[in-house]
C-alpha cells in the first residue's frame, strides 16, 4: 500500500496537502504544535496495534493511481455520473464550468484516447456498485493495463501508471480477484452538498456498503495492519515519546517569527532545492541557515543575469541587490531565532521518519520501482495523518521519494 501524492480539499476542492514538517514554516509555533499532535496521534494508533476502523482512522494510505475519478449521484437530478479532476472548475466570477459524464456520448464529447477508454469503462462498471453519495478514487488499472512478471519467484500481476508499480501474486485471493476484474480503484475522499459546485470534501470513504462485483476491485485508503507488524515495541514507543517531549520542550523556547514570516516560502523552496540535489533535508541547523543565505544570494543573482540591463545602478539590479543585502542582514540579526525554530523542524522530521519506518512494515501489496533492468522493491511513498479537526498532513520520506522519482522508468506511453 502506498501513499501517493496526497490530495486534500480546501473549501471542498482539490489542494495539495502540506508535509507535516512544513507546518513550522507555514504556521509558526501553532503549526509546530499541530505537527507534534499529529505525530502523537499516529504513535498512539501504532501503540494500540495499528488495526483501526474507518470511523476513527488517523492514518490513510494513498495509492499511486491515475487518473483521479469522481463518481456518484448528482444531487441535481439523481443520476449517476463519473468525472475527472476538472469537476470543480470555476471561472474567476465563480461560474461553475466543471463537467460530469452521465452517458457514453458525454464521455466521448470531452475525452479521447486512453482517458476516453478508462472513463467509459468507469461509467459502465462503477454504476453497478450502488454508490449513493459522491466519492473520489484513484484508478489503479484497467484489464488492458495489467502486465505479468515474476516477483520474488511468484508470477504476479503488475500495475501502476505513475512512479510506483504494484505487484500481486496471481495465485493469491487478491490476485485472483484482480485477474477477473475489468478495473481496480481505491476510494479515499467523500463529498457532500446540495449541488456539485458547492460540495465539501472530507477525508475517507466508507465502501463497506457498496455492491461487490467481480468486474471491479475496489477498496478504501484506510491504513490496515491486521498482522500487527507495524505495532510499536515498548522500546520504540518510549523512544518516540522521549523525542516528543524533547521537541515540546524546544518548542516552548523557540522563536518562529523569522522562519514563518516573509521568508517562509523561500525557506520551503530552499528545502526542495536541497532534496532535488540529493542533500539531507536538514542536518546542522546553523549550517542550514548559512547555506540558505548563500542559496538565496545565488537565486537573486540568477534573476539579475536574466535582465537586459545589468548595470548595477539600474533600478532593476539595485532592487535585487537590496534584497540580497536585506536578507543577509535579516538572517544575521535573527540567527538565534532561526536556529531555534529549525531545531524543532529537525526534531519533527526525525519523529516523522520513525513513524514512517513502522508504517512501511505492512506490504500486503508489494511496491516496486520500474527500472531499466527490471523491478526494484521500494518503500511506500508516504501516508496521510488525519487530525480530530479533520485537517490532514503528509508523512513522506522526501529523500527517498525524490530518489524514486528521479530513478524510476515511467510507464507513460499508455
């Protein structure tokens, strides 16, 4: 099971979820506090054994499927539909321009090629599940997409349109279900409202009452550890609690104003730049702050290099040079506050990675990378922690995910 790029919904519509550690930059002290609460919630779940029900789940797994499919009953006329990600599109003045497909002709009028084939199949087969609301899922495969390969000595079904490829032994119960199906889909989000344009989203999708049909393999995204493999040992639980207490103590004296103010977006951009070039996300907090200054200087110098007039006295160059000087002074003047906040940021990453290492223990479906020489076993891309306030954040090993994205052979020809 894999998390994949998680999609949350702000105002009920698709928005990218934030990495848990980035709450430090985005929300300052309150964000750091929320991050620690999320971590403690997941720790508590794993301490209980990880076998949780959809009703009280605090973690979900998002599979790496595509395309996203919205499906259910249109409140306006009671008719079944399927739709793609543009379902909630609106113009600047708020006019809804999204499209839903209720007939094959409507699918044909708006799609072509492989997407047309998939949406027509989804319209035909998902209508048989008895969906009474509106839910969103990721299409994992259609029968035409399934490949076969020998993984760990077992003949397996292979599928996956994005970075991650999945393998299921053909002779397993799940493998037999997949082999007999026309498509597979994972549902993860539920929508409610009196009209499609005004619908609000909530995490999770209860699929327990849906009709079982051999043509569709479906599941929800709830994290499941029925074997108990992801349960924390007493030693591991104590280690995480110790880390939480240390981070909470550091939180009390940290100054977040410097990292959550005007430079927060640049801090996050710098973190992504480090990850892309293969550096650790953060090691020494003092070095991180110093290196950020150099990165910012280089960033602005590249802007200057693109200007037609590079005379130092020109307004365009001078304004950028002033930015460099102001940023250098800001970091120098606020180094204590910056490093105290970064220390909490670093603690959150360490705690997050401890949890991910346990959550990764459950692999009822193998996760693989398609490489030039075959398939390589990999860890899940990540997970989603859901808070009691229905907020949610991503738990992702960003270094591994970046490496996987870079090294994987994409199967985009289909």
